[in-house]
């Protein structure tokens, strides 16, 4: 870890490009898996799933622009800060989703305001296969190692947010 810290601090931008590439690939992989679950396995995304997808897209686009830009110190910190902010937003959404799954009695039936809002966004019309919300947030349709999709998403958002703090804490 000390060698990586030295490379990041010494102005070598290759590790930062790898850092942003890693975040981009993680987000693309997760968004691709979400499409697989929706279109192959038939799981309908709920409003909170779609909001998490928007957070992953925000992370991916930020990492992509940072990868192309190959920033120096200020830009590196700016992109890392944006990634921390988007990861924090995703964390809040995923935590709310995980909470709704554990306490479904607090969830109202019918069309939620979140669903109506998300489905009225232009992006839901442009790419409904990715951004149209039709599912029920309280349903558990998939688990792995006893964790639901929002649980896994929460852990990824927290991990990416913590990872993005590292460049912010370096000297340059």
C-alpha cells in the first residue's frame, strides 16, 4: 500500500487512471447484471432499484470522464469528491431499500410518489428498459449468501465511497 501511496503522491497518473477504470468497470458490471436480472430472469426494478441505477450511472460517468481527462491534483480531488457524493447518495437509497425489505409493513401499496416521479423523467422514456420502475420495493426476488440486492448494492456503494476517499486524503 505504501508503494501505491508513493505513486499517487509522486505525480504518476497511471495508478489514478487504474483507480477510475476500476470504478467504471465495477459500475458497468453491476448495471449489466441488473439488465440481466431484469430481461433474462424477469425481475422488475422498483423505484429504489431505478434510483440506485441512476447513482451507478452517475458514478460510471464521473469515472469515465476522469479516466479520459487524466487529471492532476485538483481534478483528481474533484472527481474523487464527486464519486464520494454519488456513492453516499447510492448508500442512502440502498439503505432505505434494505430497510423497506426488512420492515415491509411500513410500505404502502399502490403507486408510490417515487415511482411516479422516476417514470415521469425523460430518461425513463428514452431508455425504459433501464430506468422505468415497475416493481415492488418490499419484494425479495433474489438473494446471494443470504443478502438481498439492496444489501449487496449498499456494500458496493460504501466500498466505492471509502475507496474514493483515498485520493482525497493524499497530499497532492
